[in-house]
C-alpha cells in the first residue's frame, strides 16, 4: 500500500539528454500506479545537441532501463569506445591512452602497476597501456564485448559508447513515452512559488496552461530556469582552474572505419575532440576565450578536420562550475542546470546518470525531509569536485610552456585535494580512491603516468616478490593480451555483424 504522502506528480522541465534520461529512468517508479510523470520541452528553444562520448557506467544505466544494446547502438548510430587517446598534452609529439578497465593482474595482492613502476626503470618493459585489455584492443582497432568468464583476460575489457546525442534523446523519449510519461510541448514562461515555504507550486506555459507538481526536475540546461532563476541558487565558478569557456562543434564526413576510442588533441588554447560515429565524425574545439579569439578557434578546428565538414560550425559558451545546491526545496537540478565541466573525460552524461540514481535512492515523499536533500547535495558536490580534480590534472601535469594558455595552467594553483593525490603518487606511486569517487586507481594511474608524473620509488611490497616470478607474470599478461586482441573482430566487423545502423548521410 502506498502512503498518502507518496508523490503524485513529477514534472520534468526540459527534453534534452538530461530530461529524457530522467524521464526514462523515473518511469520505472510510475509502476506504483499513483505517480505521474510529465515532461515539458520547447521545440523552439531546442537542446544543446552535443554530448556524444560516454564512460562505462552507462552500461549500468542501460541495464536499469532494460535496453537491448545492439538495438540501442543501431538506433543512435553509435560506435564502441574503449578509452581516450590524449595527443600532445604532455608535450607536442607525445601521445598516451587513457583506456577503460584495469592494468594487468595483481601479484600476491601487490598492485600490478607497482611492478611496472619498478621494472620499467631497470629493463625494457612495454608501455603500461600494453597491459590493459581495452587499450590493446583499441590500438589494434578491435572490439568484442567482454566474456562472462572471470578467468578469461577478455573479461577485463571495459567499454562505453559514442553516439549521436539527438538520436539518443529520441530513443529515450520513445522508451519513456512507452512507459506512460506524458510529454507537453511548450515554453515555460513563469514559475510560481508557494507563499508558505517557497516551494514551486506550478510552472506557466506560453499557452497559458499551468502545470502543478509535487517534485520538479530542472533539466533546462544552461538556462537553469527553476534552480537558478526561480529559486535563486548560486553557481560556483571554477574558471580559474579550468579556463576553457567556449566550444565550437562541427560534424564531418566519415573517413575510413571508425576507431574504437575518442581522440583528444591538445591545441594552443585548449583541445579538440574527434568522436567516430557510424554515419559521421563528431568534432569540437574547446578553448579559453582569454587566450584565443573565436575566429582563430574556428579556423584551427576546420583546418584540422580529417574530412570535409558536414554542416556549419556551431559555437557554445559555458562557465565551468557547479550549483551551490542541486536539490533545493522541491526542485532537483539534473544535467547542465546542475553544473558543467568540459567534456575532456566525457563526464556530463555520467553526472546525469549519477544524479538520477541518487534521486531514486533518496526519492522523497511530500514531506521532503531535509536530511535527504542534504545528503543528495553532499554526495553530488563531492562527485563534481572529484571530477574537477581529475580534469585539472590533465592541464597541471604538463611540460608545455609554448603558449600563454599552457603556461597559465602549468603554473596555476590547484585544489589541495588534487595536490595531495599528486604528492602521494609522486612519493611511492600510491593512489587512493576517495569515498564514492567515479575515477578509480587505473584512471588516475593512466593519466598521471601519461602526463609525465613519475614516483620517486615504488611500494616496498614489490621487493617481497621474487623478480623472476614478477617478470614472468608481466611477460605472460603482455603476450596473452596481444594474442586475445589479435583474434578479436575489427570494430567495424563487430558493428556490421551485430548492430549496424541505417545508412545515413549527413
Ligand atoms: P539541453 O540539451 O540544453 O536541454 C535543455 C532542455 O530544456 C531543452 O529541451 C530545452 O528545450 C528545454 N528548455 C529550456 N528552457 C525551456 C523553457 N523555458 N521552456 C521549456 N523548455 C525549456 N557530455 C558527455 O557526457 N559527453 C560528451 O562528449 C559531451 N560533450 C559536450 C560538448 C560540449 C561542447 C558541451 C557544451 C557539452 C557536452 N556534454 C558532453 C554535455 C552534454 O551535452 C549534456 O550534459 C547533455 O546534453 C545534457 O544537456 P541538458 O539536457 O542538461 O541540456
């Protein structure tokens, strides 16, 4: 039996990736027969229309929604993503892979990478990425879903997707509407707060319709119509740590078979992404307007495409940071209205997913207990800050001094939390995951090593293992991964066989 306090109406304002992900996930709770979900979106305003690369936790979201992977990949013109290659970040001419998945196998409970740290100084040991199944497959242009057998090295492969953001929202919309979510097309032109407690009572549409609700989800993107404009929750600006504040995005025609990873190429005042999809390639130049003008940023992007542009370039402006609070009164901000960090590690869609999971875990009733709001805000703030630190690392740990932008980021002050991580690593290569942190040991390891950090020494536990045994194990893992990858289908062959999309030209 449902309590009288159970929510009756949840109103989602916004129909971008955030709005439809939220609607699709929350539609599962409408199975109680009482809670109705309404989503309002404005065709006139439209969506941000970017956001094409994801990280492995999206697989859990797909499972939660009961999505068939092959159908989803085909419907969104998606490809598989095994990691990100960072080009020219440490110095021009240098490249490294931040792959998904773990490195090697621990030897007698001592971290695998600790052996690599020791023996790669003394002997000719392959680069660390050659001990990660996802990286080995990525470099060979191969893909296969990981097997279920935990004894097989293939089970250590981890993956996510690149997809067309517009098709993704459309796909989720079908799913959500199929589960009873009611969509209203219209523009919200006003928000009325209740006199007694300042909670949102209803929103007013340009048609004159008033839409009431118990819980409102603000998915209005950078506009932050409810959380910012109506409820006045401030925004913390992190531009001093992450100075990029603009992006120019442009699709280009596909050239050759799609690679199973994203490319992030450093540029004089920022960086450029290249995301392969089935029907086209997504490109964008993220830059700091302090250090580069828009015309120069666009020229550089167009000059460095690997094929002809398929549409006109589009500019986007943003302020890196987060809301002071994400859940205020009866309103929860999910998506760009909650905050934004540049897409260097493809974390925004994940933050949407994480927001939804926490909301489901802390689903309120009409009493809106303060403790639940506070916990949501505490956990979300922590998640934003962990990701922020991880992104700053890419800029701070560089040898580049060749432009004003790189000199600035190399010498800027950084948060104490990040300094501590870097100091711990530079001492004996130790990495600790903070509470509920998204990026784990292997992520930090890949980027810290890739960005040129080297520990002074290694964990003394390494010296308790016979060198012969350690070296043989390393050699075995290396050979095994190369061998397994060589037998995998190419990324294109896998797509052709299981999840080819309708042929579209852009
Ligand atoms: P939007 O897409 O802006 O949607 C807002 C919605 O609110 C729209 O439906 C709009 O019509 C509606 N709306 C607004 N005002 C009103 C109103 N008054 N009345 C009614 N409706 C209204 N994320 C990743 O995970 N990976 C990436 O690779 C990635 N790349 C990115 C690159 C760039 C340059 C940028 C800027 C972002 C990127 N992101 C990426 C982030 C990602 O695009 C967003 O997190 C995601 O699209 C969610 O956006 P949203 O739904 O919050 O906002």
